[in-house]
């Protein structure tokens, strides 16, 4: 079992509230602050589970990005205890919030947290930093061998002339 990540201290640059400024994209600097790296890794680790991704996807498909816990387990076809475990992990990472309404608990995706993750991972115009020529940005990796050819042969390979 991998070692647990240290828990990040209270928010600094990677603050996921909608009105806060997130960290710079990873590709924009080689000196990504350690505190931001820990915070981002904690959130990515929380998302690195198929059931948690399905929970987030289900919540995002609902009005207001929220749902009652009574709807989540049946929708995903898992036990309520499993759902509860994964929701606690997502909540600890700051990706969902919960609110008690009478006897029910409703969970909602924190859209700002999801946007913060996207902003941190966004390459933007930084494709040149990873060695991809501008005309090949967006080409799927399995097509890079033929995408550089203009025009490729009918077989989809580069001509040798």
C-alpha cells in the first residue's frame, strides 16, 4: 500500500473557492511550490478511484451538481457503506460538500475545486515546453508518426522522398 500523502495545511495558492486565484499551470514553471504540489496531489489521489469518478460524474449530471445520499448508492450499484466511504474521501479532499436536510444528507460537487484542478493541469500555450511542435498540438499520440507528414501516403505512413 502506498504511503499516505501529508495533509496540506490550510489553503494558500491552490485555493479552490470560486473567487480565489488558483496556482499557475504546472507547465508554466519548473518551480511549482511544494505546498501547492501536496494540495493538488491530495485532490488527484482522491479522484484516482473509479467509484469516486463515477460519483463525481453522477453529481455533475444532476441539477445544482448535487444529490441525496439515498440516490447515490442505487445509481452506482454499490453498497451504501461503499458510497459513504468514497464520499468521505471526496469531502476530505475538498471536492464535494455536504448539507443535512432533515433526515437526508445531500452532497454537491465543489465546482471551484474541479476548476482549480483543471487550471493547474492546463497546458494552454505551453505545448512547446514538452517538445510538441505547434502544428502537432492536439494530435493524438498514436497519430504523431504520420501527422508530421504533409501529405501522408495513402497507407497513412510518411513518404520516403
